[in-house]
C-alpha cells in the first residue's frame, strides 16, 4: 500500500534540482537560486524547501547560507542574553519574516509581541511580521546582509538593526582582554558635529 502526500513528488523534483545547484556551488558561502528556476512552485512545496534549507527570498532570488559553528555559537549566545534580559520577549534564531513581499531570516530576532502559532509554524502561508530587533552576524555573506538591511530600513523604520561583523580570517579569534569591565557609552563632546 502506498500513501502519496500532496505535492511530495513536486517537492522531490525541486529538492533534487536544488541539491544539484548546491553541489555545483559547494565552495560558496552563500548560494543564490533565481525563483524562475523553481518553475512556479506551489507555496506549500516552497515552504518545505525554505524549512529544509533555511532559505531567504529577496527580489525573486532564493539565498541559501552556510553558517559555521562560530556564527551559530554567537547566535545562540545572543538569543540566551535577550531571554535573560527580558523573559517575556519571543527570541529565536532563523525565524522566517515577511516584509513587503520579501522573506528573510534574522540570525537572531527579538519580537516584543509573540507571533501566532501559525505564523511561527507556516511562515509563507501565514506571514510572520518582522522582528522588532533584527540581529545579523555578518561573516562571508556581507553583501546579502547589507542588502537585507537596505530593504528592511526602506520598509519599516521602527525595526532596530544590529550587525555584528566577524573577522574574515582562518585563525581563532582573540578573547576580550578587558572581560568583565563595564562598558561606557560613547558620547561625543559636540553631539551635532560630524567628523571632518
């Protein structure tokens, strides 16, 4: 006896095509696939693809990023810090958000109001609002992160955007030599003067 799930054959074909594209671009930190290559995919199939590959969709292009362990450790610590700071916030890494027909994932997102269950579960069918605090840990995908920042700021000025740039090197990062010393906010002597 065989049970066929709706759209499973179409999903198998699309996943096979995406796997072929990923195999060809194995050495790239970010792989870009144009949406027309996906042949008018059903939204449920597209949602399954987005969940499997953790994709972002910007301007009819699908991006698949490869995050390393260092970047994921930073994302984990950022989420834990936000929850410890204010436990009633909804904080998660890589939640798909929709904003003006673009679907993207912050590396760590903070929502002041928790999205509904369906918005958290079926993100393309029930678009999740963008995070109130959008955190990007920027390493090899600098161009994609800056592109996301551009359209986020154009569409919604209320979103706080935090970018954390990781050094692009093959050696380990040095620890902060002043660990535990309180930070002091930088306040300019002349607040309205621009540096010359």
